[in-house]
C-alpha cells in the first residue's frame, strides 16, 4: 500500500498508509483514499477542487456542513458521497480514511479531536486552535495513536513568499523590518 499524496494549492498532503489497515484498503474496489470534508465554505471549496484533481487517488465519501442544503448539493455532485450536518456518521464510516477540517476556525479543534479519536488521519486548515494547550493536546494525541495530523500552512509554498524568502536569504533586499501582504486566492 503506497502513501497518498494530495496536491493542492501549492502544497502536498502526504499521508502514510498506516491509519487504515491494508486489508481494508485492499478490500475497496477502487483502492482510493476515502475523504470526509467538514466545512464546505470558501476553504472547503479549495479542498473539493483538490479532490477532483486527484480522483485517481482520492474520493469524497462524506460532505459535512451545518448548512444541510449545501452539504446535500455537494454530495449529489460526487458519486457515492453521503452528507450530514455533523461529523459523527462520517467518523463511524469505515470507508473514511482521512478527515479534512475546513470549517469555521472555532470548530477546528473539536473536529480534529473527534476525527483522531475515531482513528482517522486529519488534515486541518490553520489554526488547529487559538489555545496552545489544545494544539499540544491534538499533536500529542495524534503522536500517541500514530495518526497523521497535518496543518495547512500553504503560504509557505506560495511562489511569491518563497521568492521573498530567497531574496532575504541572499541579501538582495536588505534587513527585514515589516512585511505587509495581501493575498488573493481567486484568479
């Protein structure tokens, strides 16, 4: 069983195959990674596009959002995808290997912990939490359970940020005092 890489928005999500037993993955007809996406707003749509671009490796199994009409609509656009307003059913589904948390910031930590307790790999938008003790708890729990927990810092891979870093390291621009940046995700 090979590790899974999901290329998205300038970064690569690399999940080792360990969270799902090889027998379960082998039993799947298509062998693709099963994804539950919680949060179908702006950030969630970026992840939906990544899943679509990587259909050979991943499939959306659950669309989860408090806006049930949105969740139902997204699920109807993905063959075999279920929808829900909460993460409970998705966590219980053995077809789900990983949970992408792209919900409102204040819900990140509870969803991350729920997914980890359900033995799912997790990719979460930043921040994991505003509380350092919660971040430490999530990291420690994932480590103890040998589960991947990845936090998306996609701007580190952004071409403009990388060029700025290169110029700073090369002494091209001099000493950095302040950076003010405005990023646009839309073309």
